[in-house]
C-alpha cells in the first residue's frame, strides 16, 4: 500500500519537547492515553503541536490516509511509515 505523505515537519515545540525527530518519542507523546494507538483527537493535537492549522476535514483526511488498515486509529507501524516517509 502507498505510504501517506504530508507537509508536516518536525519543529520545535514546548509541548512535545525540543524537536520531534525520534519516531518512538513522537509516537509516545502523541499517544496521550498510552494505549498504543493514536486516535483522531490525539492526532489533531499532534498536528496543532507541530504548528499546523488544518481544518477538521483536512485533519480527518490526513488521519484516514495514515490509517491504512482502516481501524479508526493509527498504530505504531502506520505512524512510523508516515513519520519516516516525509521529505526533509
């Protein structure tokens, strides 16, 4: 399956630490409830912490493109594929 890409870039963020370049750290910090998956609300918080302003529909579209198994959450493997596929 194709990997979702986006314009998101690791940027300084007081909320998420100095930079979110480490996949494990980024995933753990986005997974607020620690259940091993990122839901849409957690994803929208991640997007906001990265300094992007996406509308609800845009955030949902990006979320859905990352959620390749269509289970309604982003698991670590999906997140890692997306996070590491982005161009610098």
